[in-house]
């Protein structure tokens, strides 16, 4: 048989809007209330999991709403910053933006899948933002890629991006010089330009954008108005594209 205090405890667990002033209880009533809540939870541990699931759903919904606002407030810098590489179909009905770090395992995993998504679909515009966050190798890799883009153009950047994401050795002057030569680029020109103000400014601008978007990891994607934080398998990306097209 439920006591009044147990009934109140159950109400607290099942009715989020229920208000109970624990401070108005006597010390004895408060102690009994806590004992009955504890006993109930021990007898029904699934209630805890249900509560956690509800909390996670609410937090996820809040994150989605917050991300929508962040994307809207920073749309120009996300989709038209004037310096990030743009590939795929420039007139595509879907725009996919990726913040990438070349030393990130999940970025490497996503690379071929994103490429397949864009090529197979034929109507996706892809934007890549250099976001080196995993140490000096990451920074040198991004500096090299940006130097290629600034000096040699979009096609050369695409080739460098593809090579860097697959490079197994560490990034340093020797390995990057060798990479440049393998791609048919002027290694000396690129190595010299890597430390230029132009390259530094691009990296700094992307970092500031990432801070405003509260991006702390890679890969992070923006698809139209949605922020996708972390790796998503190819089929999930395809489903999201289909949902965007409605």
C-alpha cells in the first residue's frame, strides 16, 4: 500500500510539472521521503534509465535549436567566406561544409565517403574549411594545403587535400617537400609561402568561426542549416540529404 509520501515521490518521478516543497517537511518527513524514493528506485531501476533518456532527448533538442541559431547567425562566413575551397556542383541544391583536420582519424574515414556522396549525387556543393586542432603536424598540413590553394588554385588544392588525408608519415618540411614534388608542384615556393601572413590569416579566421559555432572537434559538418558534430557514415549522410530535399 502506498503511503502519502510514497505517492508524492512517485508523482515527482512521473509528473515533471509536479511541485513538492521538500523544505516544508519536518526532518522526519524529509528522511522518510528520501528513504521511500531510494527504495522505489532500487526496486525499479529502469525508471532511472527512462529519466536519463528523457534528459538526453531534451538536451539533444536544445543542441539542435542552438545550432540552428548559430548557423543562421554565421551563415555568410560558413557558406561564402571568399577563401575556403569549393567543390562538387557549385550550383547544387545542397551545400555541405566540412571542418577538417588531416591528422584526425574520423576525418580520414569520412573523406572517401564524402567524396562518394558528392560525386554520386551530382547536385551537392562541398566546402572544406581547414581546422587544424591536433598538434603541429595538423598545423603544418593545413598550412601546406592553404599555400597550395593560394598559389596554385582550386584543382591543385583538391589534389593536395586528397594526398594529405592519406599521408601516413608525419608532416614536416621534408615530407611536405616530397609530397609537393610527387604532385608536380614547386616545393620551394609552397614551403616558403606556408608561413606567410595570408595563410595565417585564413587559419585564424576559420578558428574564430569555429569558436562562434562552438566547434571543438573534427570532423564537423554543416548541411544547409544543420550542424552535424562528428563522423556520420555514408548512408546516414545520404538520408540527411534526402530529408533536406523533402
